[in-house]
C-alpha cells in the first residue's frame, strides 16, 4: 500500500512539474517530452540544422543527474554494459523515428491527452499495440543477453556527459545553437527546468516509473502498480488545464501536433514495440543511464542519432502533415522491429 501511494504521489508531482514548466515557458502540452527534448538538444549540439528545434534542454540533464545522485545515495548505482550494444543503438533510433512521426514521446502523449488533444487518443492504442507486439516476443524467449559488470568509470559516462551539456548550456560557446523562434525558443528559465529535471530524475529512479513498463505489466502480469503513476500524471495535468483554462478538446489546432490519425497510431506503435525490445521507454532509458547502465546510454545515443537522422533527411512530421518519406520510414521501422525481435529469440536446448 505504501509503494502504491508513493508512486501516485510521484506521478502527481511529475504532472505538477509539467504544468509549471509550461507556465514558465515550455511549449504547450510539452512540459515533459523526452523525445522533443532530445531532438532539441541534438539540434543545439549541431547534429541537425532544423533551426526551430535547437536548445540544450536542462530537463534532460537533470533527469540523468537526479537519477545518478539518488542511485549513488541508495547504493543502486552499478556500472554494467555489453548487452547487444549495436541492436540497442538501432532500437534507440527507431524509438525516435516513431516519436518524431507522432510528435512526442509516450510521456507527452499523456500530457497531450490531458490537454484535450484527441490526436493523442489515436496514438494511445497504437502505443498499446506496439507494447503488446513486443510482449509476444518476450513470451517466445526474446533477449538481448546479459549485461556484464564494468569498471566504475564506464557507469560515470552518462552523468559526465550530462555535466558537460550543462557547462555548454551555461557558457553558450559559438558552436552551440539556440533557436530564435519555434518550439526550441520556448523554454522555462534554466534553474526551473534543471530543478524539475533533477526532481523527476529522483522520483523516476525510486519508483521505476516507465510508460512502457506500466502497460507491459498490465498485459503480462495484470499488475497496475506502475500504471497508477501514469494515471496520477494524467489526472493532475487534466485538473491543472481545467483550472487554467488550457483544456482545448479536439483534433484541430493542437500545439505541435498533426491530425493524420494513421501515422499518429503507427508512430506510437513503433515507439511501444521498440521500447519493449530495448527494455524501457525513453524516460526509463535516461534514468537507467544515470544508474550507470551503459546499455541504456547506448540506447540514448541512438535516440540522439535518430533525431538527427529524422531532421537532416526531412523525415520528421510537422504540425501540418507527415511526408510520404516519413510514412515510408515508419513502415521500414516496423519491419526492422519484427526482424530484431525474431532474430533475438533464444530457446533453451535440453541437455542430452
């Protein structure tokens, strides 16, 4: 009972922080969006040149450092790596492909739902379908192999890069890019964004909050523990939007969203499928990176490269539409996920 109360409170705090971030400058319905923040940070580092989505998001930095600090404090920091790193890199890229077609990660999907965006209501069953597909492979023996314990310096790599990003954000050298307009130019003050990221990093590490894990556990074990956290996020943000008059129900005119239902559905299918095969949603991958897991760091690097790939080749969706090339990459991604899932099913052989 205490654990359930804790995750409900944690989810409520995450929802409240999302509202606060929007109030202080983050784009509407984007108080916390891991995919959007990674996309902006990739642009800020010059990995892509889409000038409207470039900014080193402090929330990403805070998530990793918050998880790192609390993991060290709780003696849960452990340096591990070596579980199919190339496959994990590809899965990170594919998660970003799906997210940038939907225009948001699963966490933003919840925030969009709470803001009245019915396009997210189309994405939700797609996400559930993707997770269900992934669980079918888990049942058949899908695995990427075991991680191996590494020297501590390997586990410090993720937090180290987070600190470097923070230094670059504060010092703003000439090779860092900041949007002058568009979503990248809209952000809360650094101290608020960083503080929110740190707190969510702590809470997500302690509760194991994961959007994919919540639905996977419901499907496989009928366990709704993690789902309570997601429900709390939704309820708090919904109430906040009602109070502030920012609840705008409908498909049209939603902030940073398009109305192409099929591709909203399939984009989130890709995200859910890839998240199961990778072992965590985009949020969870950042938290695991803070805990010292090199496999998660490789997945996060894949997400950064996926964001660069989608924008450099003009594949990411826009609020107006999804291009034919973007539609094609979604289908290719689904095929790749089925190949990865099938190729990594390992059955036990009976001893003779």
